[in-house]
C-alpha cells in the first residue's frame, strides 16, 4: 500500500475503475478522516456519522465509474456525504422548520405586521466566534436547531471553508440559492447567540 500513497487521486481513480481494490482502499483511506469529521458536523452524532461514512464509501464504490473528473474528486465525495446525511434526516417534513427561516429575508416587522427582535450586528460570522469555548458550545446547540438543508450550507461555507461556488456545486444549487440559505442560517444563529453577542461583543479592528 505504501506505493499507492504516492499516487495522485486521478491515478488511483483510474486504477480503481480498472478493478484495483487496493487503489480504492488507498482512496478511502486518504479521505475517510476528512469525510467523517464533515459527517459528524452534519449529523451531530458519532454513530450516525460512522454509518454515513460507511454508506458514503459504499456509494463511491458503486458509482466510481460515473465520476467524470469535471469537478474535484473531493467535491464529488462531499456531495455524496451530503446526500446520505439528507436522506437520513428527511424522514420528517422540513416545511414547518423552514418557515421561520424565511423571515430572515424579510424587512424587520414586515411579516404579518409583527416586530422581530433585532439581529445582533457582528462583523464576524457565527463561525468566527468558535475561538471562545463558551460561545462554541452555544453555537453547537444553535446549529443543532437549524433545519438540515440550511445547516449543510452553513457547515460547508463557514466551518469547512468551502467557497460559495463549490458549496453550490456540492449541493447542486444555484449560487444565489446557496447565498440565500447561508444568509438565513447566519441570521438564525445570530438571533440564537444574541445574549452572547451582547455580553461578549467582538473586538473591533
């Protein structure tokens, strides 16, 4: 297996497509830790993350021939993890959970004439507050409350550091839809972290 570690993704993919099981194992080994961490951030449960990882590599093994190289291999892998996570969590309808998030695109007080508590204005995104342990715990709790369709956008953009374009590609969304979901997710999290934002205001530059 040592020789396989020196090969590029493209070389391993070609060999795996030709039936080389060791090449496929090398690919899985190369990405399993990264994909597990991402699955855990999405599922928020170690057992579910492990199950998602296993399902992901089963899907990769079955679908590897369909990978055409037009996107990065890692992008393709992330999209499979997302699909597996969403399939596990979409057993319940999302509409009731999504409705409150739509309010974050509307002017304050515009919806049904009701006023909404002002969102804390931070220069940082919620993920920038991870340096503070207390805020990190609060953010974890708030992320758990996000509908999964919005959570995945937030995790990919603000936690994994993917670009808007790659996030859109992973999720098979338009760039504008990706930006809209991220905007709503950030606003939702800011509202839930408002007490921390006011008691621990971010430092100004």
